[in-house]
């Protein structure tokens, strides 16, 4: 039986992701969960990902590695750049939740909107998309829109308000080749937002699940 260690920063994602993962993989799977909300809350409040927080993530990842997991997945896009820094120091395969989404988003065109609830994802996700675009020889034009009230609603587990605030923002989206949802906690709205703005909308969880499945199958 394969095992996966999941590192989360958002309670709603921590509650749902492992069940969704098991159902998607379609075979018996052992899942270990680690929830550390400080990893995302601190940079969102400070506006910077500190060295101390990098060390904290490193320790969390090494703790996950010590479970003997076949694969480690970090489910928060704020952490993606630091995951890349840590990856060379970890023997276990390590996936960031928006790896696959970043690769796919740049195939739609050069004008991309990042829609977020956490302002801390602006720099990491923008940098990731720019790097993926450069691999295809594209010079991207990326806009970023966030809603701090939706972020606070999500932390309070008031998803009804969270969803309403984001759908209001969706009404104003026009003129992009693709919309990227920065937080995994926004993923349940991807089809609704796409229907409103009539633009392809990508969220990270489903694409990450596909990457996880491919990685596990390659281990057989």
C-alpha cells in the first residue's frame, strides 16, 4: 500500500483533501495529514515569507518524510517557492499543489488573471507562472486581484460569505485568456466562475490529484 503525507495550512482543505484523494486514486492508500496554519497566516500578515518560516516548513516536510511516505504533497500555494528550495534536500518526491496548474495555465495564452483570497500568493504564483511561460517562450501579462474579506470568511469557516464575495468579483472579469484560482479553498467555485466570466478557469486540486496519480503509477 502506498502512503502519502499531506501538509496543509487551511482547515477546510485539510478536512477534505485526503478523502478526495483516496476517492480519486481508486485504490487503498495510507494518508498522513499535517496542518500548520502559521505557515500561511504569518506571510499573509507580514507581507514576507521569513527565514524562520522557511525553516518551519523545512521541519514540517522533514517530519512528513520521517513517516516513510512514498510522496509528500504541500497543499498551499503560498508555500510553493519555498517547496522548490527545499526539494533538493528531501529524498521523498515532493509536489506543490499548483505545480500542474502553473504548467497548464500558460498554454491558454499570455493574459492571465490570478484571483485570490490571500494576498501572500501574489508573488509566488506570479513568479511560477512567469517561469512556466518562459519555458514556452511566452512573455506573460499577469494581473492579480484578491479579497481579504473572503480570506477572513474562509478562516472563520463561513464559506457562504466567502463564495458570495468571490462571485461578486467574477462578474467583473473580462478580457483574459485564463483565470487562475490561487487558493485550493476556492476550487469548488471554478465552474461557477467560468460560467459567469466565460473564460477558462483553473484550480489547483484536480490538476494536483492527476499529478499525484501519475506519480504513484510511475512507482509501480
